[in-house]
C-alpha cells in the first residue's frame, strides 16, 4: 500500500474547498455544515485535548484531559472497556484491550476533571460521553483511570514522536486498509464472501443475524465505501476453512468487525452454506483524519461522493413541494420506490436530511402520494436516524421485496431555506436564555409563535448534546435542571425528552408531545455548551 502524507496547510485548504463546493449543492443536509466545521477544528488541532501518561507506549497509560490549560485525570468510577474504546479510537490507537483503574499507571498530580463516565462506545471524543460536570467528582488520585489500546497507531513513522495535533491525510486505494479481513469470490475487491484471519487461518462469518449494519462495518474497514447489500446463504460460494464468527451484531459505527458483538471467535452453530457476504459501493480514495476517530472516514467519504454527484440518487414525487412526496431511488439507471413495510418517522428523517428538507413531519405509507409505476427497490427499511443516506440504513437487498405499488412509502418534511446555511447556528426555533453567553442557559423552544421551556424530567447530557450541536455551540459540558438559569414565564413545551444523542434537532428526540407535561417552571431544563 502506498501512502501519501499531505501537509497540514494543504489539508486545511482541501477541506475549505470541500466546504465551498458543498454549499453549492442543494441536496446537502445543513447538519453537514457542522460536521465540516468540526473536521476543520480537528485538522487545526483544536480536537486534541487528551493524552495517555506513564504507559509502555503512546497507546497505553493514565488518561489525562486538558481543560482550562491544565492537565487532569479521569476517575475510575464506572470506568469500563466501552469508555476505553472511545479513548483509543480518539487517539488513533485502534481497539481497547483493557481499562485498568485504581491508578494502575500511577497517581496523577493535577486535578481530577471527569467522574462517572458513561460512553455508548460510538462517540468521537471522551468529552461527548455522559459524565459529571467537569471538575465535580468524589474521587482521589488513587482512582485514576487508564487504558491499554492494541496500539496500531496510524501516524506515519516520521511523525509518531510529534504532537498528535499535526493531523494528516492518508490516500488509500480500494480494499487495502486491513490485512486481517478480506472479501473472496466477488466481482471486485469490494464484494465477496467475508473472511477473517485468526490463528494464521482464514475463516468465514456465519449469516445468523447478518445485516446491512454489519456489512457497513466491513466495507468501511476495507476502505470500500458503504454497504449496498449483505447477502447470506453462501451467496459468493462456500468457504473451506473454519467459521470464525456467528451472531454478529454491529451498531454500524465500529471501526472493525471484531469490535461488534458476537459469540466469540470459533463459537457457532452454522454450516458453510450460511457464509456471509457483502457488496460495497467502492471508492477510489479514502481519507483518514487521525486526530479523531475512524467514524469520520465514512463522513468524509460521503462528503466527497456528494461533491462528485454520486449522492443524487433520491427524490420525492407528487408532493405539494420539493420536500414532500413519494420516495423514489435511482438504481441501475432506473427510478423505483420504497415499500412502506416498517417505514416510520426515523426513516423519513434520514430522507429529509439527505434532501436538505429540514426534519420529518410524517412518514405516510399506503401510496399516500399515488402509486409508482416503476420498480420497487427497497423494502423492510430500518434506520437509526443518524444515517447520512437512506442507502446506509438496514434494508433488504435492492429489488427484493414482497410489496405492491399500493404500499409505496412517502415523507413530508418541514422544508429548509438553503440561503440560511452559512453557519451551523441557523436554528430560529430554539434558544438559550439567562446564561453567561449564547451557548449556555435555559432551553426554550418557539412553537405556535410562543417561546416556552423544556421540563427537566429525564433531562441529561445526551439531550443537552443535541441542543448544543443544533445551535452550533460545540458539545455539552453539563445539563442542569431545577431552573438552574431561572424560571421561564411562558408555556412548558416539552417533557420526558429522550434523545439518542445523534439527532439534528431536539424536536426529533422522543418526548410526550408538544405542550403535554406534568411540570412546573421550577423544573426548567438548561444546558452549558463548550462553545465554538
């Protein structure tokens, strides 16, 4: 594999060029603007605020964070392998092997910045995990948390002793990024039967539970874009070796298939006729920003596909405007529809964002916008809601369905004026009041021309994260309740808010319904964001 390391100034120019071109594309979601600004902050070194100390290599040691120009430690209360995984990925140190506590790497001498850390495992930074307010803890230096990562650091040898704020970009050809996984018997090196190398022997993956999310991890791991389908039943022929993995369950955002849930290598109840396969989109080059996690690779690849025009493969037909209608996809140079089996507001949200049409208002089925007279391309669609493209959601193989045209899926989006896309801070329906700056305060929503508050029932750092991102205010530092920023005087619009943390708007999160609550103004929710 040949690698070309691009100087930092050129890398910044490249991303500014991406921004300029993306702003001209009407189908790009406004949430991508925030992603681009985040990428630029990483390249400039603003994202580097974590290090490992006293380990045997740069990929092991006591976890320390830089806050207010002072390095401090993380308490081991609740510290586990999922939290360590985020640290390893953030530092470009591959997978977490262990998460030792009790000052395994020695006691730190500074402040303790973080306590009660709870990560989901897919965060791009430890700061995005749930935790107490920075500096608030019940620990001493004997409880400092550490990590041991597998240590496959992807910085070039000439820069491994330099600051990790010197971001760089690696340009890689298809299918050359991982020596422990391969695709066999496909039409190209981005399709085929999935095989893993373990104990010096190649073996297959069983198709029990195998789906598009699992395939997406494989495609990204191999530098092959995103998954188009996840065929089972030995679609690419039977393997002749061991079956290494069974009951694989990926979230879709892991950097390696081995990070996904499974029965344990070599444990299975399968035969070779159940070998799993993948068909990936493929791509010519692959960008890796090593100062952040590998999830960004997929985002950058998608941005580049938008610039090249490859992202124009979806449209809405027969609606009252360009942001409502029957969902149609372009595949094999033919437009086709999406079946409404399992179709819901989460799936519609992905379509609206992909088409730069704001957020989803409804997801009508039963050919609400009329029957399509073409092919049905997609069925049994299941999205998480944070995908950048409908193609990235879980679904049957394109063209395989049990539907008729009377089941065509549609969407009605809120709509969005792209002239307001100049910065991430574009939302006029949410604000923060009575804080020390524009990125802290009581959360208020505009509904029916009236500003109102959000109740703090269930309010946490994940919900606050959505607000901060929606307002272009960085990440959430804390999520105070109990009218920390004073009582509001208007309506209480939201209660029992439950966000996954990846939503582009607070209104997309689960809640009781606008205006439905059992709260008083003394329960008004607030946020404190990092700012930009």
